[in-house]
C-alpha cells in the first residue's frame, strides 16, 4: 500500500499566496518568498569541505573557494547551499558540490552521510562563531573527498587547494566569510589533522 505525505494547506500562515511562483520547480522559492521565509524561520543548509587524499586515505589538501561579493570584495568560502523541500541531505550535498566544483569533481559520498558538525548562523554577530547578515540558518557540515577535476561554477571564481596546515592558519581564517575558518578547523580536528 502506497503512503503519501499530506498536501500542504493552501494557507500555510506565511502569507506567500500573493507572491508569484518560483517557476517550474515547486520546491524552490521566489526571491520574495525566500526573503519572507528568512524573516520567520531558520533555513536548512548543507556545507561541504572538499578534500583530496593520498593512496593511504590521508588528507593531503583542503579545497577552498574564492568568491566575489555583490560589493566586489573577494572572500574565501566553502561549498554551501540550501536544502530544498523534499530533497534528501545526500542529494542536496551532491547538488551543491556539483554546482560549485563542476560535474567532473566526482565527490565520494556515502549512502548515508553524517555531518562532522552542525553550524548555526545568526544575523546578529557574536551569538555564535558563525554569522550571516541575511538570516538564521542551521547548517550540516560534511567533509567530502573529491577525486576528479574541480572547475568552479556559479559564483565561485576558483578553488584553491591548501595543505591541512595552511587551511588551519589564522591568515586563511581571516579571509573566510561568516566564520567558516572555524568550520575548516573543526573539520581538520575531526580528521585528526589539527596540531
């Protein structure tokens, strides 16, 4: 017997009914819907720290993205993005790795990925180590081994590969947006590479 989840109520209490749809994808929000949702509830994200390993499985390098902000500032970041309604965490993670690193990155994702950390981003600086001016967001953070060629797409300008020591440096952490340098250090500690 097939079991369905119930259809959402036409009036979900968010007041989105007067906003045009986001197009053919009902799991995505229009810019107006997203802005309204961000003011009312935490958003769920996945973040991936791409790594390369040697033949014995030891992490040899950590991938960090270079991005340009709308104001023209250059910042460092990691693979990151929202989880869509009805999307599994694994599918969201795969989608964002492919979007940011290209289709030839060949991420090695287990059947049931487990995050090494949960990061909570707040619009008010100082509430946690993580900050996002736009919203309150909860992010599941993963270390993702990649074996292929990484060609940045979307708004990423390049991916730079750092040794674990360079990735843990204060200099790189100062270039990272939203406190993501802390997240890289947590990943390195999780991998047993933080000295």
